[in-house]
């Protein structure tokens, strides 16, 4: 959802696949080369001015010399564990305590990973429930055109927020 919000806000996305699922019918907007970005010599020039989605293990290796801003979508760790179980076709409550603990630890690592970059944390549940507050925060954080607010709001689909705590 965040990649679609950024695109609607006027930021070009860097992606080469939009794998979809029943949980995310609009796609995940991922860039395969981003998985090995640190081996690509032109990486900083390729991503300049674009939104790129990173997973924790890659984001932890970002060079502090990069000129970038980081948006972290924060979901309740219990929700992530529940969603993960559903995605893997496991019973919803299987290993839920240990999965929740793992997700809590990952969130702490994410928060600690970006001391060199400006960071905006957005609670997923809040952007779904009160989008304008958070969309305006994104507009300010990234110096986007406020005229894009309605387009950004249009990509938020509360009906896809199914795995609530």
C-alpha cells in the first residue's frame, strides 16, 4: 500500500515485479535487484529520486552515506504473525507467541537501523483508519505536492485490513 501511496503522491517507483495475492491484489511492487543492491556499482544513481521497497535484511546494510528518507510501516507484531500464518496456510494461532516475539524483535532492529536517515514511522492501523493525518505527514516528510492528497487517499483500501489484533 505504501508504494502505491508514494506513486500517487508523484514519486516514481523502482520495481520490476508486482506479484499479487488475495491479501494484496494490487501487488507488492518489488525490485529484484534490490536484494543484491550492495553488489551493483551504480546502485545509488539507479535509485536516486525513486521509492524502493526494502526488507529488513537489506535495509540494515544501507550505507549511511546515502541521501534518503525512510518510511517504516508499523504493524502490530501480533497482526504480522497472524497474517504470516494465514499466508503460509497454517492455523492462525500456531506458534503465535513465538512469532509475535520474533516480529517485535525485528521491529526493534528496524528502528535501530536508521540513525543516519530521517525516518517517518506510520502505524498501519492508523493510516487505514485516519488517512489524512498520515498522508499529510508523508507529504510534509517528502516535500510532495499537497494537490496529490486525494489520489494518495484513493489507494488506501480499508477492506484489505483483515488481520487485526
